[in-house]
C-alpha cells in the first residue's frame, strides 16, 4: 500500500497532458471558426480541453488517498511488442515466411514454457498455416520469400 | 401491414438462405463458439481479428458472420464456466456460480444441455421481439434531425461509460479520448488532415481495425501470457446419456428461462447495459423468488438457465438500437456499425427501407445461427472440451500472427502493423491503470458522426445551443443524460468507502 494512489495520478495526469496538447495543437494549427460555422479545429480543441479537465478530476483526488501501483509484466510486454514490430519490418523486405518465423520466435520468448525445439516446431507449423490460409485460401497478394538480391 | 411483414420475411429468408450467407453464418457461429469456449480470447478480440476479412465479403455476409461470432460466443462462454469454473466470456461469469458445482456433482452434461436449451429459447424470443419492434422504431426515428441524433449519441455514450463497470469518471474520460482519436484524419468539410503530424500514413486517421485489434487483441495477449491457467477436464464423463435432464430439472427451469428472457430482452435493447448486467440480475431475481435460496451456489439448475436465457436474449435485442437508430449500445455493436460503414452503408433509420435485404437477411440469419449453435454445442461438445485444454503458450503466437497478417492485408501497409503495436501497448497500460478500453472504442466509432451532426445542428440554429432543449425529443434525451450523470456522481460518492475496502482485499 502506497501513501498516494499513483495509479490514478499517472492515468489522470497522462490524460491531462494529452488533452492539453490536443487542445492547444488544434487551436494553434487549425482554424477554429465560429460556433455557427465550425472550423476543423473547434471540435478537437473542445474535446482536448474537456479531456484535460477530466484527467485533472481523476488525478487530483488521488493525491490525497492511499492506493496500489500495479507492476507491468515486462517480459510479455516487450516480447509481444517486439514481435509485432519485427513482423512490420520484415513483411515487405523479407516476405511472409521469414516474418512469421521471426514473429513466432520473438513472441514465444515472452513466456518460458517452450524450449528451442518446441519454438522451432511452432514457428514452422504457423508458417505453413499462414501460407495455406492467406495465400492458398484467401488468395492475398503476399510474397513467400523475398531474396536479398531483390533489395539491390 | 401484414403483406409488408410477409414481404420482409421473404426477402430476409431469400438472403439468409443464399449459399454464401449460410456459409459465413456457419463460420461466424463456429468461431464464436470456439472463442467463447477458450478463456483468454473474447468475442471482441475475435470480431476485431475478423474485420480485415470482411473487406473481401459483401456487406450482408460480413455482418452475418460478425454477428454470428457475437452470439455464438455467448453459447460457448458457458461451457468453460461449467466445466472449469473459468468464464469464457464476461456474461458467462454467472454460469460459474451454479454450473461448476453441478459439474462437480457429475451433472455437467445436464448443465450443458440445459444452458443450450435456455440460450436457444432466450435467443429465439429476442429475435421475435426484434422483428416486431424494429419497424416501429424506424418509423419514429425517420423524423429525427441532427439535433436528436447528437443528443441520442451523447446519451448512448454516457450510458455505456457510466453504467458498466469501474469509475464513471474514467469511463467518460475514455469516451472523450475515443472521440478525440476519431477526429484524427481529414476533416469532412475542409479536408484538413487533423493530427497527422506530417506523416502521410496518418492523413486518413487511424483505422478501426488497427484500434480494435490493438486494444482488444494485442493487449489481451500481453495480459494473459503469464496469468492464464488451464484446467483438466474429465472428457469421458460427458456423454449423451449424462445430458438427459430429470423431470425436476425441466420443471424448475422453464419459468426462470422465460423470466430471464424478459429481463435480457429489455436490458439488451438499452444502451450501456446488455448481457452481463441482465445475466447477473436474472440470477439475483431467481435467488430471491426461490423457496429455498440456499440451493443457489450448490448447483441449482435455475441459477444456470435463467442467466443464460437472459444474456442470449440480450445479445439479440442489442441489435435493435444499432440497426434502427445507428446508435450502438455496446462496443461489439460499435464494431458491427464500423463494419457496415466500411462497406459504405450508414446504419440508422434509413437502413431498413434502403437495404431490406441486409436488415431482414441478418435477422433471418439469427434463426439459422441459433439452430446451428444447438447442433455445434450438443453433439460436438467433445471437440470443444478437447480445445479447452490447449495451452495458452501455444495459442498466443498464433493469435499475434493472425493480428499482424490481418492488419497488414487491409492496406498492405507495414505502418498499420506498427500502429497495432502502439495501441496494444496503450491498451495494456490502460488495463494496468484500470481504464476500460470499451468506451474508448465506442467514442472512436461515434465521434465522426457526432461532429457531423453537431456542426449541422448549430448551422441550422445559427450557433444557438438552445436548439437541443427546444426540440422535445432531444430535450427529453438530454434530460435523461443529465439524470444519468447525477446518478453516477451520487453513486460514486456513496460507493467510495466500499471501493476502499475492496481495494484492500487482494
């Protein structure tokens, strides 16, 4: 138990910052117009300031009450995020099969239940699934492999 | 009027019985049962995952399939509750209370059969109610102007964010965040690309597929990897013979099923409530009405059947406001609405007169889907039980693969895949900080419509906000919204000591 409710301080504070940013960005970058003829900036600006107010209303009372701070599960978080980014980076440059294998291996590292052989098997099975479902079944324009000489 | 009703029915039947729609209806309820049975994968994640596939289908098939996932998950959700005490879906949580004790007494077969029967009855009555009431609502709603629309959307969003779970203030903040996110991309009137930060990929804003998959698919995976547990099921104990209910079971159940259906139909159609609340209320009411309330929690059959009937009826009537008014009462309905919009169809009162094939075809597909579900859930129960024991560490890489390929395939854009990661991490942070992502998505879907209607209203009224109070329908809706806000504020004030106690507990 902590002396302050950091959970809501962080949550409310982030919304406050985000709201202020959106509100100020919209009022400075886009024309606001009048209430009768709203410009592109009016609605987002109003929402931004409303969000900032709500964020403050969440964060302020939390300063004066005890609370708990949850711990993020770092390993699953990093592994999942990394696996998606690697897929995004390789699908165009290396092709579907390498992208799926990279994704599976990285994602599987988020948990310690699988050994290397199991991970290799799983990534092989998922690559076959991916090819059968998306290329053979749904006929999507994806390339299986892109060989390095194509990059040059 | 009857001839028109008959015409509608025949249009609907012809659409629903076309080969492709039958096929997608089957795929929908099959996948729905699958994700309903598997804890850790919800209907929301499944529908988000399927959104990219619907780009390749025609609008009717798309919506028939997505709807099938939604009500199919409710059927399947109770299976894991009964057998493992792990609810597959939130609305099946109540089924744990008496369903799991029943399976420990060796009566799992009876519980599974009776929930399927209760689901079928609840669902069927819900469909009939939808068929009768929707045309009446549409007739009325065709008179709505932009002011009424804006007011109704505000009511829907406030109801959805305050009634459900958690802090009302946080819910409303999430709605506002969602609407703000929805404003990103090119402005309807001037074409200015808002919040694009000179990134060409953001000129059209963020797509629904990306937001939904990130918030519900990826963040669910991150949160489940370390936490999900799997149980063991004695597969051989569930035979056809074990499913036959006693005369006592049937006698105890039929009235609770009807009462549950009534509750579910009512709450399903209201914004912000729906299956979860209806099923908990149905359970509470049966316990109160029972001559021997001590049986509840010990394997009382009516504690399983009434809530199941309620949540399946609610699933069907939830389509009423979405399809007749274009105002989704919950986040799954917001995804349905998004799927229709992707196909260029604007849900609202115009949907029924303009696209009778979609409207009535969807309703008729509900019948087909419910019959298919009975077949899927009873004779094929063994298959689902086998799936229940698939370990999550083999499943989540596959889920991530479907997310990535699905998102990539929409625009062939690696940037979209990257954005899914951003929203996945955001969704996980929101879970940790106890913000509910559902109101965010609702706001995101309704945001552009709200802005459009607000601008139109104020153009008509020459900038005078009093127009919302001068028009009787919008004034009534605004009054209800204000009432809800006051109720939520008072409620949170009184609930505070309770929440402090609850926070100490774990």
